[in-house]
C-alpha cells in the first residue's frame, strides 16, 4: 500500500493499493506546527476503501511511475537507424516507429493531456537533447494525413504508414523522422526512448462529459537501445584549404563599384548556397590578392546560405579583376571526393589617381617706368611748382 500525507493549509492524503486485501489506517494525529486534524485521520480508512472499490492502483497516483507494458505487445516502439557507419558532416536519418494495436487504440486509450491529440501518446527521446557529437533536427512531416502527438512536452507530427500484422493482430503504424548531423567522429547511443500513454478497460457514459474511464492506468513502453556512428573524413585528396564543408555548394560573388581609382575601396559580397553542413565549416578565405588588400570582413549564416561581406582596397593600378574565391568541400558519394567550388571572376577598371601637382611660381617683378611715363610725371611736377 502507498499512502502519502500532504502538509499545508489543508490536509490531504494520496493512497493506493499494490495488492488485493483489507487495510486499516488508525487515526494518528501528527505533532508539529501544523498538526493533522483528527477528523482527517479518521477519514483515511474511508478514502482507502474508496480506492480499493474503484480498482485504483499505484500507477494512478500523481508522480508514480507508469506501468511498463513493453512485454505485453499491445504497443511497441522501435528505432530505425542506418545500417552502415556515416561520415562526419554527412546527415544520418533516424526514424522512430510507433505501433499501436488497432483495437487498443480505438477502445482503451484515453487522453494524456487536456489538449486533444490525434494519437494520445507522448514520445520521450532524451538523445534529441544530447549536444555531444552533433546536432539533431526534426524532419518536416506536416504532409496531408499526418497525426499529432506529444514529443518531450511539445506537439509534433507523425506520418501514418501502412498497418502491419504481428502475431495475428493488426497495428496502426506511425513514423517520426529525425536527422543527426555529426560534427566529430564517434558513436552516439540512443537509449531511454519510451512512449507514454494511458488506458482504461471500463468506461462510464456521462451526459455532460461523455465517455469517462472508470480507472485510468498510466503506462509506457520502451524502445531497444540503438546506435549511430560517424567516421572521420578521408585524408587522401584533402585540399590544404579544406575547412570542414561537407555537401554540395555553389558560390556567387558581386562587387561595387567596378570602376575605381588607386586607393579606392570596393565592396565585395560572396554568397555560399547549397545543401550541406552549414554552421559547421569555416567561411571561404578571401585573399590575399595581388594589388588588393582586405580591410574589413564579416559573415552571416541564414539557413542553407552563408553571406560574406568584405571591403577591398585597390593598391595598384595594374589590377584588372577580383580573382575567383574558392571553397574546398567534401561531396558525399558514392564515391565521396573532395572538390572546389569557385565564384566567377569580377572585372575591375582601375584609373590612375589624379593627384594635384605643386609648382613654385616666383612673385611678379615691379614694372619698369617707360619714357612717356617719365615725361608725363615731369609735366605734372612742373604744373604743381608753378
């Protein structure tokens, strides 16, 4: 028998039976700053008798462990992982298959939460929150016909598959797909996966609340432990500038302005797009270029694209273009191989700098007095004297 008293402004008790029999709880007031009222203690036998009459079990008590029904076969949970080892930076698909016996699903499962779900179950997969070794993502499955269910306290979608038969019983089969992107070689153990649900074998019809279970039982089934592995990328053929990019990529470059003087600045924008392990490799290296120097650089990641912006200063008049920028990457096979993705060259027109030239100009000399000027000056002087 389980009995738990709760202290506080009000006294209560949670009781349940683990085996058939008769039980007696004698009144036993507690001492302390909040003594349990004698009337509450006297009521415990009646509460216990009510639990026994309704068929209550320890699994119904709040916080109690759900009943493990893995071996009963009415619900099963399986993980489908790749049969071969993968490579670092190459996504691996992992599927979770949920199978529920058709009769059990239609007649005995009851809601786990207040929110209505197409499948009243909750999948718990602690490895989805495991940060070591790579990154997990949920593959989109909101196609027509998908069913809602709970995943680690949130709502997700499962894709219905064809019913399967096991031991003469038909099972509704649903699949959830996830993707693991490993960033380091090693093995990841997928354990602790379980499916939580609740069921009842008898129901009452309430005119206002509908079909109500007489005795709800919380239960779970566990999935066998699975593993995913990732190996390091091959050393043979690896370019020296390889920065960890794995996938298929294309590079596009733009520059403004295209006509500039020596000492001027050109704004270069490089866009890396494709399908690969974005966020897990270094941005392409820009430069060094003859006659061009990088004075600033910044990169921004957005989904399946990487944007790199930089400023280049033109240092020589002989520059005719911005050379192609390269990204060394590994393309998964078969056969896997290293490749170089290149941007197009960008022509430039560089003008000679028109610098001002300083010339020393001597000051102008005083003008010489000509004879006519001297004669006129003499006449004026003579008139003044007279």
